[in-house]
C-alpha cells in the first residue's frame, strides 16, 4: 500500500512537466542553412514558407512535399500571410540591414496562390521593411447576410525605421504610417478587431538602451499606448500569440553580453493586453527566444536559438523539446477538437494532436 502511494506521488509530481508534443520534421529545401522566418497555412494542408534568399515554397499535402513557386534574388522575405488560397502578401526586410539585400520594395501581393508577386502600392510615407503581417476577417451584416471585411496590416522593421502599411478594404488600397516617434523597431503585429491591436517592439534603436516594449491601439492604429516596458536594457519583444482574446504571450529577447544576466522571461497578459506580467522561462544565458505559439491558454511553445520549450500549465513550468534551431514562427490550425501546428526555423516541423481540455 505504501509502495503504491509512493508511485502515485511520483506520477502526480511529474505530470505537470510531461510533454504532449508529437513534432515531426518536414522535408524541405536543403539549400538554405540560416533561420527561416515565417510559415503560413490556410488549412492543415495548404501552406507556404519563405526565407532570406527570396524564396517562397508551397505545399498542398500538409508539408510532405514542398515546391519552390517563386524566387527573387536580392530580396529577404521575412513574413507571409494569406487571405485565402489565391490572395496573399509577403514582406521584405529591405536594404541596409542584412548583406546582399538590394530590394527596396517592402510589401508584395499575389492573386494566383503565390506563383507570381507584384509590389503593393500605398499612400503615405515610405516604409523601409516589413517583419510581420496580420490578416483579420472582421464579420459584419451585409444586406441581411453575414459577410467579412478583410483587414491587412504589415509592420516593421528589425533595426528600424518603424512603420505600418494597412488596408481596411481587403487590399484594394493601402495607407502607410511612420512609427519612429512611438517605437524604434516593430517585430510583430496582432489585431483583434478593426480598432484594437498590439505591436511587439523595442523602445530604442540603441541596443544598450533599448527595453522590450508592447504597445496597444484602440483606434485602429491612429494612436498607441504603452502597455508593457521591461526595466532591463538590451531587450526587445519579438513575437506574440493569443490563443484567446484575453490571454496572450510575447517573447522577450535579451542581447545583454553579461553572462550573469542570464534570466529569460516571457510576457503574459490575461486581460486582453491591458496589463502584462513577466513569467520565467529559464536561467540560460545561451537562450535566445524567437517564436511563440499557444493552442490553448495553457498549452503552447516558445522557439529558441538552440532549443525550444513547451508548457501545459500556462508557463509555470517548461520542458525542452527538439524542433530544430532558431524557431521563429508557429502557425496553429484548429479544426473541431484537433489541431495542426507548424514551426519554422532552420527547419520546418509539424505537430498534430487533440486540443487539450
């Protein structure tokens, strides 16, 4: 009896730390060795990924086979998003940051599923580069029928300058807005509706002085309020994930060269982005956080330079997992009670499972 009680105690102690991941590597193009930045899926089967060599790859069968559908030398494709199977957008990091990038066009559009891409025209100040794209379908009543307005927001960039390109009419027209007076970098953008959204940013373009920064708008981007700013220098926020309207996570990157400054944090909100708290990821100086993706409020992942991490209790505990290096982005598709998740870094991985209760 005592022995059975001891075993039960051990099981209950280990349970919060167990991994539920079923990640499997997808076979992708072998000719790009660095961090690849974004992947996007319309459903569990149809998707695209991009890299810094100006390449765009497409799959029809859930990542089993990838084919290069477009290549533009001199372009660093940083992010990608699709409205539907034919209409999509891709962002270019722009010049004067990475070597070999000569393309000065920040945003491209496709109308044929990614086979061809054309520059996006926009009114307003020049935006040098794009790091993130958010596509939102906003429901409304159209002559008694439920319809959707499509909003596209593209934002950047790492290294600055910062700015946004936005369309509220499904891509028919775009307007740009310079953001240098508000933040130095924009690394990610997420809108919840036409008015409310957040950006992950950096407070300064001086790496020794910058803090991780999260800004929120309630008027469609006309004005932004500071909702989180770290108190440590050498930091910026990189990517965010909102599994529900109220609960969200953002990765905090540290570039502090002092090996004693080894604590790594995640920012978390449970009130829709109004307030943020810091939760501990680890005390590993070598850890650099990139992507973040959550299936539920409690179950999700953080991508790192050499290792990634999984939690099933909202970030109270983390377990190391192997899904390749420099995992920059997660994409999660939910269907009924199941989910399909993709991650991209130096490689592409796929995970399928039942959504935890």
